[in-house]
C-alpha cells in the first residue's frame, strides 16, 4: 500500500519557485519535462527513494527502517542543482 505524501510548507514554496523558474516564458519543452520528472520522482517516494539532479529532503513517519512497515512520507525541502542548501 502506498504511503501518504505530506508536504511541509517550505517544500511547497520550493516547488512553487522551481515551477516558476521552469515554466517562465521561453523555457521550452525540456524545462517542462524536467518539472514533470521532479513531480514524478517525489511521487515515487511513496514506494522508492528519490533520484536525480534535484534533491528532495524527506522524513518517514514513523521510520521503522523497513520499506514494508515504514509510515508516511513528509517532503521537507526541494533543492535544485547547485542551489545553496545552507539555509536548512
């Protein structure tokens, strides 16, 4: 059974900023595909870990250490490649 995916407010803000950046005029179809890939990767957290150039910081609630028994996924932050992460 898939886990529930919960977004922290800062993660929602991060995703909104990424969406604005990748959908600005002239960004093209490659940027829109990247945005879709980010969304798909985050959605896959319900089943599997996230991979790719963007990084999603998340926690499992409760974290039992086992895929079969771990709880829901809460997305805390989303960072793009080269983005400053010192503000955690």
